[in-house]
C-alpha cells in the first residue's frame, strides 16, 4: 500500500480530513458488520460514540439488580492485525522522533506516521485500509493518549475515573449515571505500574516507591492523584483522574441545571461586581470548583484577577487574569518549594481586584484574610458541611483567623450533592447539586441566611429583605436599597434572556456581561 510521504510539518486548516487513504464514511460502512451484543442478564440503556468509528460507550442495566454497567466497545484487532500492530510498535520505538518546538505529541505522531509507513511499505503492502486504520487507532491510543482508559477520557459525560488496584474494575463518575463500574481493569501489576509511570512522566513529574503519593496536572489540565505500589495501598497502585472541562459550567448552566435560580445568580453577580468576598463550602465531589468557576466568570470583565491553586482547575475568559500554581520542593529539605502561602503574599503585591484561591486549608488562609482587609475581593473554597463548622476551622490552627476579621469573608455558600428519596422511583437515581444555603457573615457569631433550598418542595426560598450586604452596598454607593433591588431585577432579566437564547459558554457569557456595563439595553436582549 503506497502512502504519500509527509514532511515534518503541521497540516494547514484547509487540508482534507481524510487520512491514510480511506474516508470516515467508508470506514463506518465496514464497521456496521461488527455489532456489539448486550451481556447476558443486561438490557441496553443507551449507546453513544467516543472516538467513532473505533470506540463507543454502551450503558447497560442489570435486569436482576437494576445496577448499571459502562461498557467500552472498541473495534477489535484480528490475529494478523495484532501481529502487525506489534511489529509497527517495535519500529516506532526506534524511528518515532520527539515533537518539534511548538508541536504537540499528537501532531508529531500524525506528521511522522505516513513517512514511517512509507519507508516500511513491504511490511504493510497487503494490509487493507480498514486494518491499517484500526492499527493506527491503537498505536495512537497507547503511545500518544491514555492507553486502555483513553475512551473514558474522551467521554464528555465522565467527570472522574478511579482505579482501586490490580484486577479491580475501574469505576467512573458519570454525569447522568453517577458512580458506575466499567468493563476495564488492569490484570497485571506491572502493566498498571508502567501505565502510571508513563502518565506521571507525561506531566513532567516522578513517582516511585520512595515517593508514592503524587498529585499532578496532566496535559489538558486533568488532575491525577496517585498512590503508587503497595506501600500505601495493599491492592497495588491506585489512581483517580478528575477530568478538566474545556468548556466549563457557567452561571447560566447552574440556572438551567437548577443548582441555583435566577435570584441567587443575580445576587452573586451583584456581590462580585462590588468586590465582596465569597467562600464556597461542601464535601468532596459536591461541586465546589464548578461553582467557583461559574461565580468567577461573573467578575467584571476589566477586573484584574489572580488565581492561586495547587493543581490548575480554574478556567476564565478574562484577559487580565494571571493563573499561578504552587510547586513542591526538591530533595529531602524541599528546597525551592512555593506554597499557596507564598503565592498569596506575592499576589497582593500585584494589586489585583480579585484573588481566587482554589482551596484554603492551612496558613494561607491568614494571608488571604489580610488581603481582604486591604480591599481586595476574594473567592475561595474549603471543605466544610456548614458555615458554623467552617468558621470553627478558620479560627483554629493551622488557619488561626481572629474572630474579629471573620466578617471579611462576606458570603458563604454551601454546595451539596443531594438525592431524591428512593421511593420516587425511576430507572436512575434522582440526584443533583444544589446551593442549599447562601448566607451572609455579619460577625463570627451572626450569620444571616439569604437563600435556602427547601428539599420538600425542591425550591429556593429567599430572604433578601433582611440582607446585610445589600444594605452595605447601597450605603457604599450612596443610593437607596430600592435602587439596588431594581438593579437585581435587571440582572435577573439579563440572565434569563441568556438562558432563553442558550447563551451558556463562558466566553459568550463574558461578552454579555461586558454589554451590561457598556450597553445595558443590548445585554437584556442578547441575540
């Protein structure tokens, strides 16, 4: 099979999408001959493409227990194709070059493969186009991407992927089916360790028996937590990947998902515009980071923002935004370590309008509160079940915040993953994320609820007439409280119009917010 030789260059946008001599439509026709069958005792719920036409996700449900199973359905290689796959893999070990400057690993792979195949034409002369495409899919999956879990990484509905050890099925968190077992597992200890070693190195880090606990940011800003070997986990290496959304949830998504209503959204928008500080609280997996990102997008577009995290998870459309990440030290003495504490101290010197801290849990909290005292806006998350517990944590070691300055954190939000009672029935567990409480902190011992979620009627109840912060904003602006409430109504109208016109991606939302400040009439009638 003769393939045209590609020089080491990037493809121009105008070039055809067809690769290796066969179109996607023709390939799909071949694949219709190979149908996936539902396992015995299960019924198929839905199937959707991952990397079509090579991999699909099938959700099946046990007819006996009602539990769900996530099946990765990949097009299998024949015995002859497997042999050729191994031969080509061996060739690539010697001939595949490192990416050129400014080139990603995936771009480099696609640029080099035709030339490599052409130089070994005799080996693949009799391979049908479909067979070669299948082989190249698996090579790219294993060399460039994430191996056997790559289909899971390609699923936009998957939020977390977790492995508990050798010979244990991988579980994932699905946006619609929650915790669900997959048909993927690592059956050999060495293969699991090699896989983890590879993806940790891809992030530019190191993992070993001596340093078995690793928390890194992968390419694409996915977050990986690893416990390597059997030093800390008797079942062998375990890992969890928290997937990063390139298209993050916005305030409009939170409204449409009923995490909040338009009243809460308008209120939070008002607070962010007036540089009020907000702390988001909740358990692991409650949706704190999602809420943080959505609220941060409400910040006035021309404000200067500095974000501070251990692993990059924040994604903002603002041009005047500086993202900073802490760094672990080198050697036993941890020389060169840069902590959250160091980054917050540095951030204050850059005179930001808003400081965002991914999570506060140590001495960095004290520096953050000092920054709030000098007029900076603040936005952060912390692990706590309620506001009172959070205040107790803040005032005790290692945070040591004096009770007198606790009110510098003006607003507290409790986010929770709530579930409907099982007797409501239905095939799927009825659950969602909610802002179950939005409270204003007037003093360490004085907390005012302005919004609460009533579980019995699934509705938000508001007490804005008692709002301490609205009165404070009105006083600072030298206007009546009534004027502020009128402004809240205009913001609600803008938010509802965005939802009605499906303006939900973070850049489009940012554009509408800009219009709100510079052309208010247009913002209430987005097209």
